[in-house]
């Protein structure tokens, strides 16, 4: 996908951030939209259908966590890449962000070149997903449609956020195989993304709730595996 075809939505209540970040992104050739709070951000996301959403956490009217959750559960936006850009670096804030369906977490202040590098790394996933995910895979009673990012479990269709889908795809690629935590982080989040230690646990918990607790086994001190039955 060409840069000029990629749409990015920036949501932040600080005018300086909106101006500086949008200027740098536009200079790279991206089509950039801005919003000054969560409510406006959600509305623009639904209207513009961006490929990437960059969200602040602390905003008036609706914070970034709530906005992220709404965007992630909006038809047509399930696979939109979402990253937080915020001065808050506390673990609980990061966990809340990933729990809401975010793909990444970028802490302010950040140099424009570093931000652009992270944005490019996130957007590379658009092409990676198109080339690597293919066909329909059946694992037990679960059918995984890798092209449409859809799951059918016991005849019931489930739409998963991007990271949950990729994590499930990885674990089900080799049922009963124990995937080490570092391997999961590398395959699902990529080496360029630094995430909190609880990120995998949060996503596994979500999958247990949606797919079935009995399918996911924790191997203490090592990682996780998917089991049939």
C-alpha cells in the first residue's frame, strides 16, 4: 500500500501535539485527520475509516481508553491499528490500553523521527497480514478465517481485535506446542514494539473469555499453549 493511500487519525486534546505530529505525518505523505477529544475521535474514525489511530489517554468528554474500546468494536474498524501516544507510562494505564484493544503504546515526549519510525513499523503489519495470512484453518470446533480476521467457534461467529486474532492464530498453528513468552511477543507484537510484561496475560484472558478457558493452558515460567477438546 502506498503512503498516500494510508489514512491516519490523530486524537489529542493538546493543540501543539496535534499540530506537530500531524505536520510530521503529513510531510511523510500520509493522509492525516485530527480530533481534539475522544467523542470527536470516535466520530471521525467511523467516518474516515483510518488504517491507524493514534490516541491520547487523558482527554475531555471521553478518554482514550473508552474511545479505543468503541473504535475496536465498531464494524469495519475491528482491524484498524490503534496506538496510544501519552505522557502516562504507569503499568495500569498500559494494561488498560491493551485490555481495550490497543496494539501499541508510545510515551511522550518522543522525537518526530522516532515517532515516524514507530508509525512505519506499525503500518508494515498491513502488508504483512495480507501476505502471511491466507485461507481458512480448522482446529477442532474452531474455524479461523485468516483473510477476513473472523473466528467461528462451535458455529458462532466471533470478531476478535487484531492482537487477539494474531495470538490465537499463532497458538493454534501448532496445538499442544508451548510457545515461550518471548516468542509470542516477537511473533505477535514484533521486535520493534516494547510492551508491558502483562500484555500477553491480558490478551490470553480475553481469549479465554471468548473462545473457552479450557483451550488455553499456562506453562508457568515458560509461556502458553492451545489444546483441543
